[in-house]
């Protein structure tokens, strides 16, 4: 994911040299948000849900939250680059994905606080 985001950043920078459709700082900000999402995914993968649930949940929140912001920023950048670098169809698809991810993020936050986990203790002599 990190490499894909960096390549997208470089692509926008190159396209922006001739067109100046977006501020470079917006592109850099989008890249930083994307990197935060990757760090969140790393935290989720490193800390098991049952072993360290609070750290795992924080990593998931960072990953999903950053992902929503990243896709929204990329959708806005895509619209600003139309019609020279993107078609409106691609922009509409990106915005639809962005809206769906925003809508899905809200119940994730609401219902994540209501989840309770029961740790099951099992010993090998139990069958």
C-alpha cells in the first residue's frame, strides 16, 4: 500500500508540473495521511486483538480513519485534474467509494464501543 500511495503521489506531482491543478501541499498532506493508514495497518497486524485489544483497536481506528480521509482527498484531487488527466467517470467512481467508506466508518465507530470480548481459557486436558 505504501508503494502504491507513493507512486500516486509522484504521478500527481508530475502531472501538476504542467497543469497546476492542485497545490503541492495538498498532495503531500494526502501522502502523509496515507502513510498514517499504513502505520495503522502495521499496528493492527503486530498487536493481536485478544492479547492487546486497546492497541489493536487504536491501530484499526487510525487505519480506517486515515483510509477514509485519503480516499476523500484523492477523489478531490481527481476532480481538480479533470478532464485533462482523469475522466469524469473515474472521478465519480472514486467519489462513490469515498462516500461509501465515510458512511461505513460511522457505524464502525458507534458499534466498536459496544463490542465485548470474552477470553476463553482452554487447557489441553479439556476435550
